[in-house]
């Protein structure tokens, strides 16, 4: 009987050892069955300062639109940030090494667009906004001239109706005029 106990005890120990080693092997293979964590790419902090060209004052409430592209040229979507009272807009979610197209839209100013390469952890961009300029024409040199139209929605120019200051003439009658009768003539007899 004692021999049987020692065989069973040694068998139980071997079984426990095999079970423990298989659990360790399973724990080591866990990355194959679960999703492996991939860290996001490092991002850059981009500060855009928007100023008025004529006086250098900050431009508040201008829309700054960021459109980033990764290294392969894939469009990553777009983001819009409004400038604060200091004329600055900040964003910190665009990956380092990407290219970003920046567009600035402000009421009363010509729209700005530019492309920038994000090479480091920070990027400072300063933009001076201009008032709208005259449209470029093939017939006339308008370069540098101020616009002759106001900004915003424009109503079409309609001709004003002609008003006459002359008195109105009496209306002409549409009935045929009667022929005057002469004294010696009479109507032919039938």
C-alpha cells in the first residue's frame, strides 16, 4: 500500500508541474490571440497667429481650417478652430512628419490658404490678413487695387424703373374716324 501512495503522489506532482508549465506557455502566447497595442504617432503643437495687415492687430473669431496629410499623402480629415481675442488658434493632434494645408476665413478679409510641413514637435505660423482685392482681369490690370464691392452676400444690381416727369398724353381712341360728309354729295342708289 505505501508503494501505491508514493506512485500516486509522484503522479500528482508531475501532473501539477505539467499543468503549471502549460499555463506559463499559454501566458506567453497571449499576444497572438489578443490585439497587440500600437502606440499613436507623436503629435506636434501648431500655433497660428492671425493679424490684420493694415495695423498688425489680432483678428478675433477667424476660422482656421487644418487639413493634414500623412507621409504617404493620405488625407487625415480636417479640423476647424476659431481664433481667440489674442488672434491665436492652437491644435495639438496632427502627427509629426505630416503636411498640413491651412485655410483662414474671416469676415471682411480675403481668404488665405497655405501648405506647411510639420517637421518638429512645435510649429508657429503667423498670417497677416488682407482686405479683398479687385478681381484679376485679362482686360485691365487690377493688381494691388482694392475691391470695389463690399464683403458678404451681394444683391444683384437691377436697373431702376424709368419714371417720366412729362405729363401723360390723352389716350388715342381705337374706333375708326368717321368720314366727313360733304354738302353736295349723296349716297349712290342701288
